[in-house]
């Protein structure tokens, strides 16, 4: 049933110079068996053929809407899309990716009908554009203690390295986002991490679909392939921000989920730090949060903690630098 006045899903796509990928992305949505959704294309000042493609889909599909705006980055595009969305659940999809299961929305809708939880999360595959190979999902959503309580589920997922902040691997109740003023931080790399922690801080319930529904395209030149120092600076900012928040609420179980996730993010930040030259200015802030290695329980955190116990943080950085 299509109800354009009350769609269940608002699917928001930030669009910036992705004419090569945009049609397959949109077609993967339009081919879904479940039809009660709206698609919001936010053209973020594209200079290629993307604006024209957006307009073509608006002209031929009543469920598709477009906003053309000056370039402001992915965070601003997503926030603008959220401002006009009317769906009960929000889904932020990247416009160079695609849905791999035509029943994806139907499966999510089934979860919503059963539970009406704040979040429905699902798994994904990685598709490498360079040679076409697919990397299957490396984790599962099988819980040792079944639950829909967000904190209980989140802690189990972080322990088994199956917790992801990415906006594209979950749908979230619009009311949760609006009531808590959850927006994407403008001007940073890795904004999904900050957004994901905002969601984690406020969420009460979650459903999991233990199968891959999303295709995450790995391509050279995308935002996530950045090799400058900015990702390091921005991740240190996110770690510092959320470490300060969760320190104030040691008994909050949602904060424990964030703390466990931060421990893994901290490991990734150490790796990023080790690969950059002229990084000494950032070392004090990196060292400040070393304690996170002693609260995490996933495999990488445990390994890094053991190495640091032997040769220290600088020793670990030196080893990573040579790898």
C-alpha cells in the first residue's frame, strides 16, 4: 500500500557528483517489493550530470523528491533531507551504494510491525569497484542473550565486534531524531560516528536482521578513502567529545555501549596516527584517552592492550608505522 501522506520510510540520499552510480542506487530502491516510502534526493551542488538525473526521477516517480542546494558537504545534505522528511522511520543511504535485496524494506517493515523499536539494524557486504570482488559480512547478529533493549544488545554487539555507527546500516525512528535534535556534525570526516553515538545515547530499543541487505561500494576517490590528516583530527575530536560525555554518567548503560565502541575507534585512530608524518602535535590528545584500551573487550582492543603492556603506546605506534 502506497500512502504518500504517511510513508513508513523516508530514504534520504545526499547527491554530489555521483552520476556514474546514481541510477543503480535509485533503481535498487524503486525495485523494492515494499512501496510505502519516499525518496529524498539532496543535490549538494553537483557539477556533473547528477542534478539532471535527479530531476528525471522526480518527473517520472511520485515518491521521489529533490532539493537542489549549494555545496555544503554530506552532513548538511543529510540534515536538509531530514528537515523535510515525513516518514515514520528515516534511512540515510549513500548515493553510490545500492540495496542488494529487493525485499529489504519489506523485511524491515515486518520487524517494525512486530515491535515498533527505535532502530532496525541489518548487515552489509562490501563491493570493490576496482576488481568487482565482494567481501561478505564478517560478523553476525546472533545474540547470546536475546533482547530488544538497546543497551543490552549494544553491549553484546560491541563485544563481538558487530557494532557499527554507519547511518546506512540502520533505520531510525524520525521522532527519536527530532525529539533529541540529532543531526550530523558539519565539517568533519567520519560524521557517522558522532551521529551514531547520538543515536546510541538516546535509543531505548532495537531490532536486528541477521542478513546482509546493503551493498557498500568501495571506490577510489570517495569520502571514506581520504588519506590526509583531517580524519585523525576529527576522530580525536569525536573521541574527546564522547569520552567527556560518558564520564559524567558511569551508570548509564547506553554510555557503556558508547565507551566499548570508542575503544575500537581509539585503536583505529592509533593506526591512522601511525601512518602520518608530522603527527607529534596530536600525541598528547591521543595519549589522554589511552585508558579506553582497558575498557574494551573486542579482539583488536585486547591485542593492542597486550602490545602496549609490553612496549608502550609509542612502541605500538612504531610497530604500526613499519607495517
